[in-house]
């Protein structure tokens, strides 16, 4: 099980890079160079972040990308939901349908408790807190 996918990881790296910039807007070329990511892959991630409202973009000379919110206001769980969907540790499926014992399954109750704790922890991680840990 992967908690963080490659797309989420790259999106967080891009958001951190943009947040670290002294200027408000950073070009796609600067991001490609700084992050050492393939241009088409990064472009797709940036477009998704822009569409979901975490980035703003401007075209033309001097254009590029900027955060749409403060680094303190962008959480890891928000980025994960964009690229991975809802956080679920277990779907509790049996042959592609819900488990017939879903309402009285002891394991599901324990997994649900862990899932709630994980979500609380992920909500506390922001772009700002990631950058503070890097320094």
C-alpha cells in the first residue's frame, strides 16, 4: 500500500518550490529546472493544481505560477485528495462487493480508528510545515 503516490509527491514538491520563491510568480521553465522533472509530467500536475484552486497561473512574458493560498493554508491531505481521492486504508470489499459482515466486523472497526488518526495527522501537515522541517 502506498500512502503517497508519485503524483502527490511531485505536486507537494512543486508547491514547496513555488512557496520558497522570493518573487510571487515562478515560470514553468524555472520549476522544471529546479525540480528536475519531465516538463510534460510537471505541466499536467501544475494544470491540475491550478484547476483545483491551489495555484493561479498567468500567461505571457513574466507569467507563471503562484500559490492561490498561503503555505499555511494548503494541507497535505488536500493535495492527496486531488491526486489520489479520499483517504481509505481499507475498502472492506469481498469479491468486488461490500463485505457481508461490514456492520459487525471487528477488524473494520480497528482500521476505521487508525484511518481517523491518520487523517487528523495529515490535516496538520501544511506546505509551510514541510518547508520548516527542510531547513
